[in-house]
């Protein structure tokens, strides 16, 4: 685990290292070489939109990217799914879930003469 922690640390930028070192849990993460907690801290810092932009603006940008992502001719299915899942993770990090536009869902159900599950 120490080796994995060291590899991850070496790949971080100086700015990211400073942001991680400023966290309250840093001493515990560093002492235990807890790679999973370290990766979570990096993710949280990378997706921390409150410092740089408004949450609504960040959510709008993230959902727009999610809606326009496409698989090009040279991209494998695995790479496309990896990119898509990364964008979903960003939206979930901002909004805590992927937004569902209920009016669009209701219109589609009505068009097909279906109803929402009431359970």
C-alpha cells in the first residue's frame, strides 16, 4: 500500500499536494499510507467547485458536457464508457445525483400511453 500511495503522490501537481496537505485528515492518511482515502481526497479537491465558480454554473457545464459526449471512430467502447462515467461522477459530485427532467419523462410516458410507477 505504501508503494501505491507513493506513486499517487508523485503524480500529483504541487498545487494538489498543498491542497491535500491542508486537509484536516492529511496526517492520518499520510501516516497510514491510506491510498483509498488519499484518492478520495484528491477527487474531492479536484471537483471542489465552490472556490472557483457558482454551483449552478458548474452543474450546468457538467451536464452539458455529459449530454454532448460522443464516441469517435477511433475510441474503443471501454474508453468511451470510462470518459462517460467520469463525467457522470463529476455531475454526481456536484449535485449528489444525476438530474432527471421529470417533465420530459412525463411527456415521453404520455406519448406512449404509459403511467409512472406509483410504488
